[in-house]
């Protein structure tokens, strides 16, 4: 079996200050562009939590090596540093790869 796809899941809470939150949202356009330039990036998705305060981004990479390289890069450091400067808090990042028992996405049976 070859290299497996990996994902980075990042969650955070936007600042309560509306001016800082707007600034972070504007800057996020450039952060997304930076992620999309990374070697091995397959897909980028973002989610807004309508129930709680935590938002989420999911970056899919061709391999765990590609994902890990991004996490160790100056680009990633710069993004997190800027997020914190805008008052973004509770930033959590996870690097996940496919489970050996479920090497591909499953779906329910079609009728």
C-alpha cells in the first residue's frame, strides 16, 4: 500500500471584539491562499459552528509527509502568529491519517 492521504484539522474561537473578528476574517482570505499553495494539498474546507463558538478548517494532503511539512513550515507559523495577533484563541491543530481498517471513505448502500 502506498502513501495515504492525511488531513489537518484546525479549530479556533474568533475574538469577541467585532473589529478584530472582521480583521481576522479579512486576513483569512490570504491564509487560505497560502494553504492552497502548499505542496501536496488536495482540498481545503472550512466550517462555521452555528451552535458553539469554535470554527474549523480541514486541509487534505496527498500524504502525511506533505501535511507534516506544512505544519513545520514558516507559512503555518506565520498564519498562527497572525491569528493570535487578531485575538483568535483556543487554536487546536490535529494531524490525522487514514485508519488501517478503513483505508477509503465508506458510504451507506445505495438503493
